[in-house]
DNA sequence: AATGAATGAGAATTCATTCAT
DNA sequence: GATGAATGAATTCTCATTCAT
C-alpha cells in the first residue's frame, strides 16, 4: 500500500488539519467519492488547491485519510460502549449499544453518511478493504455480545449463532439508517421523530428481541 | 407533472427500446444518477447522442423513465407472489416472499442496484417521491402480511404492529442486500453463497422469526 | 439567384401559409437570423419539421421569404401614404409620414424588429442586398419629398439636398426606434409614452424642422 | 452585484490580458452575445478553454467585462473632447464632437459594433442597465452642450430643450452609424467615403444645424 | 406531400491534476 | 512549503439538415 497522506499534512498545525478534515468530510458525506469536488473542499477550508496536493497524493488519498479518521472514531466509541456495559445483561447491552449508535449519528452524521455512500458505490477506491474493515468490526461486536450472552445463559442455547448475529446486525443497522436517512423509514417515521420517541422505539425493539431470543 | 419520456421513444421498435433501456439501466445502476454518463449510454446502445434527446427531455427524464420501468416490474412481481401464496400460513408466506426477492435480484440485479443508489444519494431528482413510492409499497406489503397473520391467529396478539413490520422489513431488505452487495455481509457471506446455501439461510431466518413471533 | 421558396409552399392553403409566416416572423424578430430556431417555428405553427423543408430550401430560404413578405408590406404602406398626402405641403407630408411610420410599427412591431436585426448583423444572409433594398427605398422616399418641396418653394433653395435627405432619414428612423426599442431613448422616453404624447412630440419635431428648413 | 471578472485575470501579465480582451471583443463585436463562441475566443487568444473560466465566471462575465472595458474607453475619450473644447462656441463644439466620434470609431470599430449589437438584441444579459449607462451618458453630453449654448445665447431661446437634445443625439448617432455600418447609408455613402469627404459632410451637417438652431 | 426520427458537430461549463514561482 | 494559474478531457444539451416511410 503506497503512501496517500503525505508527511506534510501530519506536520500541519492541528487546527489547520481539522479544518481540512472537516471540509473534506462534509463534501464526501454530501456527494460521495466521485462527485465530491476538491474545489469545494479547498474553498471551504481556506487553503490553496495546490496545498491539498502537498498534503495528499490525490483525491483517493484524501478520501482514504478521511475514512481512516472516521473509522477510528467509530472504533473508539464502540470500544468505550463495550467497556462501560461490561457488567450488564445481554439485552441491556443491546439497548445501550443501540442508543449509543443513535447518539453517535446525532453527533457525527457525516461519518455515517460516508459509510452509507461507500456501501453502495462500486467505484469508491479500495471499497472492498474499507468495507471489510467496517463490517468485520460490526460483526465481531455482535458476535462477542452473542457469545457472552450464551455463556451467561441469557439467550437460548439452540440459536444458530451466525443467523442471530446477522439478525442483530441487520436490525441495528437499519434502525440507525431509519433515524437519519430522510424518507427511508415510512413504518415508524424515525427520521422525523423526537429523541424520546426514538428511545421508546428502541425499548420496543429490544423487547421484541428478548421475546425471541431470551432463554 | 411534465412529460419526460417523449412519444418518440414509445413509438420506437421494441427491440430498440429495450437496448436503450438496458444501456441506461446498466449505467445508472453502476454509477448512480449524477455520475452516469449519457455518452456511455448512447455508445453502448448504438444510437446517436442527439437521438437520446429525441426520446427523453433530458437526463432526468431518462432516469425517471428507467425508474418507472423498474418499479412497475417490482410491483408486478410482488403482486404475483402475494397472490400465489394467498393460502399459505404467515411464516410460509414470509419464506416464499424472501425467496422471491432473492430470485428477483438474481434476475434483475441492476434494478435493485438503482434502488440502493437512490436510497442514499440526496441529489437524485425527485428522490423523496421515488423513495416514498418504493418504501410505502414494501411497508404495505409487510403490514398486510402481519395483519392477516394476526387475524388467523398465527402470530402473537401482543405484538406492537409497527415494530414487527419494521423488523420484517429490515431483516428482509438487509438479507437481500447481503446476497447482492459485494463485501457487505461478513457474517453469513451470502454474497458469494450458492443458491442452496442461501435457501438454507432463509429457512434458518424464518425459523428464528417463528420462534419470536409465533403465537 | 437560386430558388429558396419552393412551389410547395405557394400551393398551400392561405391559412396555413399565414400561420407559418407568422411563426417565422415572430421567431426571427425575437432572436435574429442565426439565433432563431426552426424547432420553435414548426412547433408554433403546428407543422412537421420535415414539412418546413418541403416549403423552403433551408433556413436562409425561410428568412428571405419572410423578408420579402415584410418589405412588400412596408412598400405598400408607404406608397399609400405618399399618395394620400400628394396635395399637402412639405411639412405636413413629413408629419403624416412620421405618424404613419409610428402607426405601422404599432401594428407590425415584428417587421420593424427584423429590419433592426438585419441592420447590425453581418451574418444575415444576403444582408447587403436586403439592406440596400430597404435603405434605397427610404432614401428615395425622402428624396422625392425634398425634391417636391423645393419645386414648390416650400423649403429653402440653398440646402445641400443629400444632407437634408440624410437628416430627415436619420431623424425619422431614430424617432421610430425610440418608440419601440426599450431603454433606447432616455431623452424623450418615447418607448413608454402614450399615443397622444408621441403625437405631440411629432409636432414639436416637425416644427423644429420647419424652422430650420422652411424657406 | 456578484463578481464576474476573477482576480486571476487581473493578475495576468498585461500582454496576455490584452490578447484575451482583443479576442473576446472581436468575437462579441462580430457575432453578438449569444452567437459569440468561447471556443473561438480561446483559439484566437491562444489559451486553453479551461483558462477562460479561471479568468471569468462564465460567458456573461466575459461579456460584462468587455463592456466595462469598452465603455470606460468611450467615457475617457468623450470627457477629453468636452474639456479641450470648453472655450469654443456651441456649433464648433458640435463639430469637434462629431469629428472625435468619427475618429473614435475609426480606431475602435469593434467597440461601436458591440454597442450596436446590445441596442437591438433583447437577450443580451443586463441589457437594460448596460444600455441605460450608454444612453444616459450620451444624453447628458448633449444636454450640457445645449444648456451652455443657451446660456451663452448661441442658440435660439425658444427651443424645446428635450427635442433639440433628441435631434442632436439622433443625428450624431446616425452619422456615426453611417460611417461604419456597411450598406447602411445610401444617401451620402459615408461607409466608403475617404476621411476628407467625411469631414466635408460634417461641416455641411453642422451648417444645417446652425441654420436651424442658431439665435 | 407530409412526416418526424436520426444525426453529429458544436455549444457552455466543470474538474482533477500539474507545475512554475 | 505554499500557491494558484494552466490544462484538456469530460460533462449535458441544442439544432439545422437529411431521409425513409
């Protein structure tokens, strides 16, 4: 893997780095990879166009850096959720995780938007690797939850593990999409719902899962 | 609503229409709305650039026509599934529906790809309306299944209907995505799975649902 | 000179001819020669595009026909003015002529617009000939008025004839332009003036001429 | 008023600026706004197509810049004429002004051509404003001449001021058109006349005016 | 005679990338 | 290291003209 962020960028004052990252993040989130305009990024971060090419090899380089930045934020957040819910029972952990997801998207909507863009755009550079990184991460998270739930006897022992993991992953991902993709969810109307209604729906969903999965 | 397909196109020999639709469908499915190139479409359908504009008002017009074409195919398919499974019990109907979905995507992968592109691209023309059309349709499908399941006493009476519908919709949509979006599903690996494995996974998933929802 | 109107057009029912002429006239008057769109003409006259080419050799042919149509209307009108004012004195004839011009433009604004377009567009086909036809006509009109005025002793005998003709031509043309070209005339504001004000200005102008030219 | 010339253009070496201005001026003067081709401009100024868009926002921006450039040249010239003839009597000033006009057009024929194009093309961007700028300027010039002529008692006191101004404006404008618009003037044939003949005609015209307007 | 589909050159504009200063 | 001007290929769309039906 050749270098895509150049050391020049790393040596930049943090404030400048942040400005550039914010601009690029916003543009990629809004338009997707191909459609994102470097012109827009440099204009809104107040740097010269040539400078962008001092910091990154090319458009791909910018994108990969932004992606790295984003995923490590996700990772840090999820690790923290995992740790702070260590002691809770399986279904409580699920609930806390889902609420944490909702909160994360509320605070970093652009990061989630980029993930969604990558998901369905075949032409994003290195899409397979990037996607694998995210999906693997999510899968492992749910696997570990399910494994612990089984060990503690909180969920039925006869479950086919992978399918259960799939189910959790699917429901959670879709729930999050429903909260932030306009016009997507017509069943619960989550994209327009106030926080307290979302929390209520989280509880309902977890209850439903409990009825299906609890031992 | 102004006209976007011109009569010229409708009067074309069917073979030519199909070639053009195929080319446009392929391009939109591959690249999304903005990134799709009319140049590519005309090249691969073997017509002159100007001709495209005899057939459609503009790029948006091509897109909307393709979308209409796609959604009416989906609708016809789903209606047929609904009718042929009229007599079956709730969970069997679910299974049949999901299998039909898998089959539809196998036969029309590009249509599903376009739907996914619309879903997450804020800049698709008339996205709200288009999306509403699709999502409403799906929601009603599941609602009617759930309603009938309740009436027949096949599923638990204490279910919060909307959440159950949401759950079905989410699981099915995600299952379908898993079968056709490369690198998306790392849990079951459905995107690379042979038909018989997919059928097996369908059964497992339906079983899981049965355990959670059956009365 | 090769044929540009084809006999096909001449054989058309008059109503159809008129519709086509009206549409072409409107389009050329609005946009000028190059910028005028045959598409627009056929759309607004309700005929097929191919038919236009049955009637005229090409765009140039349409234009030349329209021009001929227009100039013969002008000619007929001016001849009539000349005849009906035969007996009046020089300055009365001037006044009547100018008022007739104002009236003509009020009734056929598009014809005057086409003339103005030709005047300053080097790329109008056959511009030299067309322009000569119009200008010669106007010049002769004023020359004959001046000649008669001299013969009758109504205007000073020491006038350099050509310059006087030039002066009349210039004033009249500009006065007409002032009444119909928006934003052109900021001195008298004739483009927005009601008929009675225009008539008043005509009188003033003729008075001024009388003071300068009368014997 | 949004920016239309970009600073990039202003920072260019003067020689390059001039080449581009010359090319654009020539093209607009020849074809008018709509029909002028940016392709032609860049080809004849030897720059890349994309560069034009570094210099100007869009075609309108090029045009407005050229117009500004042109009108300020006109203004400077006329101001100078006014100042250097301060002491002369009314009719001498008229003569000097007209001669200066003739000379200006001889040296900058394209600028006058652009003015004429704007005059009669309804679709020129910002035509009302542009036209107002030019016409107001001309009107004020003649008004101030007439006013001074009246104050000094060089012209008749009973003249209706606006009509006199109109007359001067009309005659001068038309005289200038006659010298540079081919085939326009068939009375005096000024478009083909040698300088000394034009000067002679100027004298004749001024004499005629003197006879009509002098006190 | 009437039609209208087919064509392709040309229009304005955008954009990632390079490179001299 | 920072700059921003230069580039040219790509984009969508228009239009006069031809020609088979």
